C-alpha cells in the first residue's frame, strides 16, 4: 500500500484548481468538500483506495436546524473564515483520486479546523448509514394513522412537540421486544435522554408524559397489524443513560419527511436533538 504525507483532510474545501483537476466545474457559490475519511486519503494504492468522495456544497446562511448534525440529509458547516456551506448527500460524487495530488497543500482552499465542527461532520456522515430500521408494523402505527382532531400522523405530532425544545435533549431511544411469532404483540420501551445543563427533570418528565400520551393513542389504533404495547416512556438524564443502555436501545429517527433528497419540506423539523446523538428522519 503506497502512502505519502497527505495535505488533505476530511472536511477540507478544495481549491478551484483541485476541483478542475478532478474534472468538476463549479458554479458561483459552489465549493467542493472532501468527505473521505482522513485515514483513506493518503492511500494511493489503486487496488484499495482509488477514489475520493466529495460533496458539491453551496454557500448558505447558517440555520441551526441544519447545524450540529441535527438533520440527516443536510448539514451546515461553519469554516474559520466565516463561510457557511450546506452539504447534501444528493450532491455526493465519487472521483478518481489519481487525478489529484493529495500531498500538495495548495489544493486546500479552507479547512474545517474547529474540532466541534469536524465532529458534527463525522456524526452527520455516520448517521446516514447507521440509522436503525424498525419493523414495518410499528412504522405503520406512527406514519399511517392520523389524529382525528388535527389530521396529522403521530410522527408529525411528536416532531412538533420537540421542535421548540430540541436543544435540551440528547436523544430519543426505543427498545422493541416481543413479536417472536406473527401473533405475538410488540412491546416498546422509550427513553428520552435530556441534558441536565439545559433541562430540568420536571420539564423533561412533562415532555415524556406528552410523548407517552401520543404513543398510547397511536398504538391503540386498529389498523390490521399486530398489537403494539407501550411498556414504558421515561425521561432519563444523560448522566444516568449508560453505555449498556445505548447498546440495548436504538436511536429513534422519525420518518414524516420523504426519504428522497429533495428540497420540498426540508425546512421542517425532523426530531433532531442534541450535539452528541442524531435524531433525524430518513
């Protein structure tokens, strides 16, 4: 495996000359951002790491909805010079790395040097492929039933519940058991993890109670699926949600928006809470 000192890092904005070397013509306010992992960039062996992954990003005005890895399809990154770029997975391109000198610092226009911004980028990239898939029957209760008074799905109602308080919560987790055979009900346990620095226990408990009421109503619908029983729905501080808990529960991402990468409705909230764990929709 051939490796040399590499001047590129994940999150770097490539210079216009580097973009041209890769065969990419950028329009006004567009930039080419490297998303290949740092460890893979120096590998010049065409048999193992022949490609470089980039995203054609566009200049944007920072929106906290898309910052801090809150949104699974769109990310706003802030660079040291104040430039804010909007990254979307639909703009990802895989290119031949041999056309670019990865050892030349001149190929870097700007670097995502803030450790927190770099961490958000890594979380956003990993969340794209690390989302758990819940049983179709449970998805049906949450996305195909409607509350008569609002004509909204449970997913949408839950999203609206969390929208004004999203920064106070680290994650929303589900544990699904039962249904060993088609006639056995599902059993669902929910944990809402809150940040003790920005949220009081009573406040989190009240939100968890509202969430419980929504889920009880949703799972009580008769839609021809196996029954779903809500076993518990509790608020737990981040200090008491252990690594063992994280291995037992799945991070819950709501799906009330389309899985397609389009702009329609993408300014809507997707239950994205906290800087350490991602709760975004498909």
